[in-house]
């Protein structure tokens, strides 16, 4: 099965694309509706950083994905509620392509993992070499998780709470002492002014 093409200029990149992308199943292609006319297709792959904003087809694809997410589901059986948790922040992206049969549609993808999974129905999976990642990433990920656990334990530490309470009490005492000193200085200045006035009389 031939992969969807990314319009004319991008087709030159096909030999460089990972096999995962060159063998995309057709079910990953969501048709753009209404189907664009030939004059609505870009001459080449537009830059996502164009100051004029995304191409109208890319905007339509993004709006279609947003509308689907607003229904409450990312994919069948996968609720958008998981995006509301502590680790829920997620970027979603679309890429408008033209399938082997000439149909224009878009591919969708997400950053990282969803619900602990790389592969989610309807989304393009990761393009990196998973075996290579598995050879080094777990150790680094374990180290990051250990550091996060230490930071969380430190935040919940009774010693930290005690130190913060002491700091708050010390800050309050310093504020009181400063106010008292300022009042004392003001009173002395006023007394000196009164004495000068008496001597001058």
C-alpha cells in the first residue's frame, strides 16, 4: 500500500521517511469535508510558521479534531477526562495529506503517550525506533521519576512545614520590630524638633 503524499515538494522526502510513515494504513486518513477542489490545494507543503497562519485546509483539519475532542472522547473507549489529571497536558497535531487515490484528508497525532500507550486508534504512532528508545530511555525515565518523588516527599515533609512556619513567624517579628523602630525614630525626630523650637524661643 502506498503512503499518502504530503503534496508535491514533500513527495521528494518519501525515501527518507521512516517505514512507519511510508506504510500508513488508510484508516488513519480522515477525509477533509467538504472535499477541496484542485485549486484549493497548495503548490507545496506550507510552512507551519507562516506569518499568515495555517493553510485553510490545515485550519479545517485542526477544527475538526477539536470538535471531535469536545465530544468527550479522544478515541473509542478513551475519554478526554484523562487530559484533566496531573499528567494530562497533551499536544495534538494534524497534517493534511493526499492519499493514493487522490483523496485529501488529514493525519492526527499526539505528543508522548496517552494513557500509557504509544498507539491509539485513529492516531499516527511514534516514528522513532522503539527498540533503540527502550535501550536507554527507561533508565533515564526512572531517574526522573525518582527525582520527582524526592521533590514531592520534600514538599510534604513535616520538617519543611516547620521551617516554613518558623520563617513566617520570623518575618512577622521582623516586620513588627521594623515598625517599632520607625515609630521610635519618628518620635525622637519630633522631640528634637520640639527642643530646637524651645531653644530658639
